[in-house]
């Protein structure tokens, strides 16, 4: 049998959104490669996806529906048919709705797949049902809030502009792990003579690309930005002409805020020396076209939205926006190109129902609610591992009276607590359409292979459940491809007829950007809003993160072999890897801990056992734990999120994963 090559897209929560070429033989994916024609990802894949076929055809795939037969969490299940599983779920939901109201049911999902249809597939059903709604603020909402406070809906810089920069600042982004294709442009810029800085809380693997590494105290990034602006103002290094024509509120910032952030004060907050802060400010001002690539880590502190807002002001002071290669790049928003309300169907809600914050699932399941949460439907998500305060989440999932359904590809930590498990397709087994948040690409995909075993995609399962619940809206009769066709049939201000034709046919396209996109500011004033009268406070400022009463900041960092908790099924990726806690040599000595020893990190929320890795790349007072590990792959009985808290950010009710302190002891 010959090999067929089928185009696809990486479905994971990564800004690169790589285009794939899948080799299929005898109905099996036998090789997955990057598409060399893709203008941003250029045929390269990360190590995780280079053998995606091992995930797709893993012997650990769930291939049939399962019904729990033993205590929750023990993995005791027996197979049932799809018909039985669907009718059991519908019966329980009817019972729960009539006793407690439908708001006692909570859908739970995030970004296990980034496809527009499968990711949002549950919304129509749960809106129609009147279930509680999930406020999905676990990842980037504080970052987006801070960004919008200054730049509104201004188009985000194209990543390839970095090539033209002479000073690239990677700020709180471990791009070698989380945004590898962006580094192509960074390397090109370096070849042309650019200097690269890394600003982070420890020396991440990305440091190997940087000419200078600046390690700041966790949660202090906003203060550093104010300190840099103080020096720019003090030394007359600002671009007055740009400020006068394009910026709102610089004089107010200069008068009311910047005097409080001289280098001495900022040094005390950030841990950087005054000389370093002075040098950074001068270099930033002197750069021809400074480019800041803003990561997400710094937005996951209690002051995260304000930190992003403050840093977003910096390029305006030096007029970086007017220079090719100058500015700041956050997450790219392309939502305006397609009308996704056709999928999310808010119109099916009789009225808006209770909103449960995704970061506070533990409390929602274990504390008194009105009505109580009596059923959880989890799809492409693993809350037992990925949401904060794991001990509370596991206590909630253990409740015998909680009816939990998990639609998954693998027996995750969450699936172990399900009453019913439904087997899910991988991205190679269903249709979808993908947009990126790290470049301007968009691509539709069709299935490359038939579903493995009895696996079904999200949309198909929600249509089966809708039918079983007696919902007869026409949307539940549609297939995924019908929905995508409908999306692409709607005229879009951003997509030409020829773009739409290409997308329909499965070709990848890049959304076009107008030539003046960096100098047209889509804010209420039409200017960059350093002063934003709609905000409280109207000017950027600095305040401390939450912290805990413990000696070490804990960085819950990304990890090359894993993506959140995905890829834990891949023994080949985790071979010779261990769940480590990295600690500075002086701190390890003071604690009597040695490299390779078992060590326990603990705080008021929990205790987690790690293998200690002594490393000078981590500054004193900080410990680093990379990756979200499944419990079966962890050295002890808990993983990283037993230490993180349900506290929220200053704005946008986002997660504060990095705003965590711990103490450490030998096991
Ligand atoms: S995880 Fe990111 S880098 Fe890796 S293949 Fe997917 S999109 Fe590309």
C-alpha cells in the first residue's frame, strides 16, 4: 500500500500552530513532519510533535466508553457501549436538573485542542441546557487585559518584524520551549548584529541565545519597567515628537508616578543593581528599533495585569512603534477574522447562568454553592493536574455524589475520577479549523485517518448528548464540516474571497496586515493610552504580588518534553527525565540538600516530592519546577499544582501560578 501525505495542524496550546504533513499508510499515521512551505514554521517541529504518531497510535489510548466499577481514583472501570454511556449521562443530567436545576452541571475545558470547532464544541449544548458557565481565565486573560488597557485593539506586531530589530528583549518568555519558531527571526536579527536580552526569574534554556541575561525578583517586572521609564524621563531620552502626537498621559505619568521609581528604589524591588538598571535604560533608548517579545509568565502574579500594562507603555516613550522592527509583541488576536458565535451559540441561553472561575474549581467542588455542583463534564482538559490547589480539586473529584464525565484520549489524573469515560479522537481523526496566537496563519484540516477504536470527536459527542436530552435545534444536526463551511461562508472584513477559497480547500493562509498597522492605535482616544481614564487606577503603578509566608519563590515553569499536562503518555519523551526541583547551590547547602536527593516543597496548601537538582542557573531564594506531570510519573503522590493557589490576578480574574512561595525540606 502506498503512502499518502495529508496536511494537518498541530492542535496543542502553543503560539506556533505548526502546519503538519502526515504520512498515512494502511490507515495509520506512520510519520508526522512539519510543512516546509509554511512561512512561519518552515517545516520544523518541536520534539514532542516530531513523533505525534506515537501519541495517536499509543497503546495507552482509550478506545471505548468506560463505566466506573470501583472507588473514585482507583481506575476500576468496565466497557460499555456508546448508546449506554450517552443514555446514562442524559438520565443523570435530567435527574440533577429536576432536583437542583441545570446550573448544578458544570462543563470544564480549556485548550487541550486549539481547533475552533472542537475546542468550543460544548458551548451550544451547555447553553441550551442552562448549565453553569466556566470562566476560562487560566492562561492569558490578565495579559490581554493589561495589553488592552494601553493599546486597545491595536494590531499586534508581526513576529517576523523582529528580524529588523537591533535590540530584541525576550521578557518572561522561555521561547526555546514555548515559541521555538519565533527564534528563527531572533537568530536572523542576531546575524544582522542585533543584541538579545533575556529578562526572567531564572536562567532558562533560552538564555543560551541571549547576549545578556537579567534575573529579576519574581513579580517585580512592572517595577523594572517604571524604573526604566524613570531614567528615560530623567535623562531626556524620550521621543517627544512621538509622545505629543501619539501618546495620551505621558506628562501625568512623568509627574505623578515616575518620581517614585528611581534606580535605588527599583534595585531594592527587582534585585538588579542600579548600574544595571541605568545601563538597560540607556541601551533601550539608544537602540534603533527595540523589539519586546512579551511572554505570559509575568502576568501570572497577583499584579500580573498591571505588570503587562506598565511594560506595554515602554515602546511609546522612545517612539519604537515608528521604526521597522520596533515595538512590543504580545499574543496575536485574530478573532475578528471569523464569526465564531456560530459555534459558541450564546443565543441558546435562556438567561446567563452562574459563572465558575476555572482557577477555583477546588472551592467550587468542595464548598457550599447554590445550587451545589453535582455534575462535571470534562473535555480535552485535565483539571486534576493543571488547575491550582490540587488537593482541593482532588477532594472535590472524590465526592461520591459528584457525577463526573471525562471525554479524553488517555487515562489522565482526572479520568481516574470519572463515573463515565468517553474515548476522544486526536486531531488527526477529526476536522477542524485553526488560528494561531503567535503568527497570522489560519488553516482548515480534514481527518487524516479514521478514529482509533471507538473514539469520537467533541462535536459529535455533544450532538449525541443534545439528541438524548431532546434538544432539536438545527445546529445539533450539523457536522463539524457543516459548521466550518458555514463559518467560511460568512463574509469577513479581514479575509478576501480568494483567501476563503484557499481555506475551504485546506490551504494555510496568512492574514494580511495593512502597512500602517503599527501606527493606527485602536483605542478610545486613538492614541497609546498611558493614561487610561476608564481604568482604576488611570495610570500604571507598581504593587507587590500576593506571595506566601514562606522563604522560596516557586517558578512553575514550562518544560520541553511536556505541554501543560499533555504528552505525559509518551514514555519516549520522558525516558531519563525526572520531576525535579531546581535550587541554587547556596540554598541547597543551607538546607542540607544534595543533588539527586528527594526533597519536599511545601506550603499551607500542600506538599510535593521532587528530585532535587542543584543549579547555579537559579538565583538564591527561588526554586524552579518545570512541567505539569501526571501523578503516576511523579516521585510522590502530588504534582506541582498542590502548591499553587486559587488566588486571582488584579484584573481579569486570571490564574496566579507563579505567585507561589514554598519552603523545602529533605524527604
Ligand atoms: S507544540 Fe508548538 S512547536 Fe510543537 S509542533 Fe505544536 S505548534 Fe509546533
